[in-house]
C-alpha cells in the first residue's frame, strides 16, 4: 500500500530506495486534512501525530497497513468501506 510506505517516511521507517511519490500524493489528498501535510496530527480532530517515534498501533509496515485498512479506535475512516477492493490493492 503506497500510503503506508509514505507514512513510514514520516518517522524514518521506510526501506531505502522505496518510491513514495504516489503514496505522498494520496496522503495529501486523503489524510492530510486531519493528520496535517507533514504528519503533525491534530488533537481537535482526534488525528494522532504520525511524524513521531511513538506509535500506539505499531510502527512496521503491516501495522500501518492494518490501521489504514481497518482502523482501531479513534475517528479515522476505514478505507475498506470507502474504496472497493481493486482500488485498495492498486494503492
């Protein structure tokens, strides 16, 4: 999932050489409204800071993908209910 790869760059967790341009574009279009352009978060919206070394839901790629796909707690929308499976896989 391209968005997960980009999110991981916000705290230095992505593998070197990973192309995150497409994920960054998707993040800006869909996630930045709550999490901020640089992943700084917004407490008033319930959006945690992503550009941090501390993550409540895990910080490896599979944890990030799981939180994006089927979020636990909070107010983050579940993308599995907003996008069809083919679109999710392509992202």
